[in-house]
C-alpha cells in the first residue's frame, strides 16, 4: 500500500482545520454534530458481530471495537476539559496515552454497548453544557501539555465534532469495503 493510500485510511476526512475566525454558525453546526453523533454511531454499528467488531479499519490500526471504546474515553476526557476550563484559569489538562488505553482489556474485548451508552450520556451532558455557554465562556482556554498549546473552548468544540466524524468515517469506510453496509 502506498503512503497516500495509508494516509487516506488514517485520515479519511482529512485533518482538522480550524477556521481563523470561528463564527456562531460554526459552533452551532459543530454542536449539532456532537448532539447526533452517538445515535448515528449506534445505528452504524448495531448489526455488527464480534468478528466484524474485531476487524481493524486499516493495517496496524485499531479494530472497530477499539475505536468505539476510544471514542467514549476521548469524549469523556473532552467533557472534563470543558469543565476545567470553565471553572479554572487556563488549567493544564492531563494528557493520556490513548494508544495504551486502546490496548487495555476493556478496549479490546468489552461489549460496545457500554461505550455507546457512555457516549450517549456524555454527549447529552456536553451538548447541554455547550448550548449554555456565553461568548466569554467560549473564549476560555485550557493548556494541552503535549504541545504546550492554549486551546480555546470554541476550538475544542470543532476538534471534537471533527473527531466524531473522523472515527465514524473509519468505521463506515471499512464497512463499505467489506460489504457490510
């Protein structure tokens, strides 16, 4: 497989590109993605069996099961990051090693229903919170230690809308290639 094909498998919708000026319309669209994502994901994967769930979406990539559990872990972290930024002054968030988390027993073997239910709950809470934020709140930041980068909450909404669509595309593309759709 040539490099560009592997990159297309890794980033099926491309990398996240944040608009230079984030508008209210961007935020509204991103929140809508987050609001509907758990049900869209559930509808996509509900009929998959264990063999299908344990199929990697690309060579040396995570299985569908690992991707679903990763989404729950990652979006849980994101929710907490929003809360920290809203209640503290530019907090430095805790980095976690998602690759190692994906190798834990729950990510590799647990039923996906637990993470689907978790995503539904965390997105319900997250969307409720996001819809209540003022412009001042949206401009609050946390600091990501990986790049020592200040991340405004309005940008983080976009990142997680992209993250939802990114991993959805991993699963959907594999299902199309395999003829499971």
